[in-house]
């Protein structure tokens, strides 16, 4: 008879893998509720099931143009980054994909620990709803990024290299942008932003997207560029402010590729292409979205909208997620907070090794506490009958226990440094509120840059 589980209300992870017969209907459609519930229980699918989902999605994506033509009603979502449980929450709040049109702006994988589940569900929805569920490519849908961060490692751990190669091939087929046509103006939807090499929407159609994104050029810029921060205009004198408004494009030092596009660059592109706004993702936002007016309060609406759909990004930002609900009579924003999810130990650390420093520190602290509380009593009552060397032995045992407690604390602190991904800046603020948005944004900035060929693969999953 199996022993009872200590925490009975905690669901047991699903050990069985879904088969093709369980996942697919006879007509070839996917049993989305079955797949979703199985993945929510931390279950996996057989490798041939995953490969078939990505292959069928790729066949559909290949037929789509670089620039999709869409109309409302439409829900537009930003980055997901492997936060599968938050994705399910988002779909429940924004609308059932059976009767709701969706456009996702990229960055489905990396950073979070459930990128496989996220990719499987999104591409399964694409298979079932090819004319109402749309996916664009983000900068993380690439081999460089998924190798540098954790998606490739996650695929190898949960599945195998065949699964990884199939999903990367599907990523190569993703469209790059969408032209959203509404009664109140037209919008260009992309993951990152604009490029000096793209003057018209037709220029986007000329890009060969069926490859690994390069580190420069229009393909790269669509995935990596950012609008200039409006805070950069504060404190400028009149002449400097005029130059700021006349900015078109500057190199993007934070990303190491792509461009920063300014007020003039955006205005010229919008006028040239009969657009009212750029809708993009790519940057975490405290409220889940940000309206960019470039300091011009006299504008009727924003020139750029950033939307980000991964709440409490990396489990440390404490940001809200958002989506944009485009309807025929206008658009509005929906916001949601994060939901709980299973915890994965970093670097495949097992539970014993993870908890041992904390347990030993607690035990030594407890021993030191009892010995300290009993020291005076023992010495007061027995000092007359104890020889001086016996008193010294009692005091020496107490000092040894206290020293052991200090050693255990140092061991625990060293383990915490490892768990903070070897980030020396983050180690300096252990114990402080590093989960607050502004601090997290500052500490995480180095992960925003595109990896170069010299990078060394890291175990971050």
C-alpha cells in the first residue's frame, strides 16, 4: 500500500505521455481541451505528437505572407516567454479561441520554464484555427536566442533534439508583421519596431523570412528595434529638444542590434504608409502596456503602443500583463495579474541538494539557541561541583556550535548566489526587494542584448 501524500491537495504531475490517438481527432484537428489540461498537469506528449503539431502548423504558416492583412474584432497579445500558466489565464480572460480572433506578436519561448508547453498550445491553436489565430515572429524565435537562453535546453530535457528542430523550423515560417485595417485608422503590428531600410509596407514583403534572423538589416530590425525612451527628452534645452524631435534612427546600444526610432522617424513612416499607429511588443511594461506619444500631448492618440503579456516577468518584475481588444468602434486594453505555477529547480538541482543548506543552518541555529539558553543554568548550578576544565569544555561546545551555525549560513548564502544565475550585481542585493519592477529592469538589462558568436552556452533552465 502506497503511503499517503504529505500535501494531498497538490496535484501529482502527469507521468503518462499523450499519444497521437489521444491528441488528434479523426479529421486531423487537435483536441485542445485534452492537450491543455494534460500540459497543465505537467504532462508531456510523445515526441511524434509534438513534431506533427509543429509540422502541420509550419505548413499553414508557410502559405501566409510576410505582412498579414487583418481586421477587427481582434485580440493582440505581446510576449509570453514560456509562462504557460499565465498564457492559459490570458486566453480565458480575453476570449475562447473558438470564437475569438487572436494575433500574438512573438517571443513565445525562453526565460520561463514552460516554453515547450507554450509553443505546443499556441501552434496547436494555429492548426485548429488557421484563419482566426495568428502568430508573428519575435526575436527569441531563433536558434541563437534559444541556445543562449533556456528553450533548447528545455527541449532536450523534456523531449529530444528532433522536437527542438521541428519547432525551430516552424519558427522560420512565422510571418513578420500584420497590417490591421480598422474604421478608425490602420495599424502596423510587429514584434520590435521600425527600420531605416523599410520605407513602405511593400518593403516588408520583399524580405526572405524563411531563415535564421540575421544580426542586421530590415529582418533583424523588425524583431529588435525599440522606440526612443521619452524620459531621454527630460532636462533638454530648447535646441536639444528640437534635435530630439528630429531624430529618425539611431543605433540601439541596449540590444546590440536594431535601432532606436524617434519621433520624426515614426511620423514619416506613418504618413508614408497611411497608418495611425505602430503596435509592438518586445519590452516589459509595469502596467502591461505603454502609449508612446513622444512628449506630444496634443496628439489625438499614441504613435506607438507597446503591449507585453507575460505578468511578473521572470518571476521577479511584478508587472501586470495586458492585451489589446480591437473592435469596430475602437480599441481598449485588458490587464491581468500572474497565476501560480510549478517551480523548477535551476540547473537540474535535486531537492535534497537544494534544501540541505537551509536544513543544516536551521538545525545548528536551534542547537545554538538551546545551548545558549542552558549555559547559564548549567554553569550556575554546577559551577561549584565542576572543575575549571569541565566548565571550559561546556563553553567550548557552545562556541563550536555557534561557529558551525555561521558556516552553515555561509554555505546557504553561497548556494543562493548560484541560484541567482551567477549575476554578481544581483548577489549584492540578496535580501532586498529585487522583485520590484525598476530594480528588476536594471538588473536584467544585460539579458536584453543579442548574443554574439563568442557567447558561452549557459545552463539557465
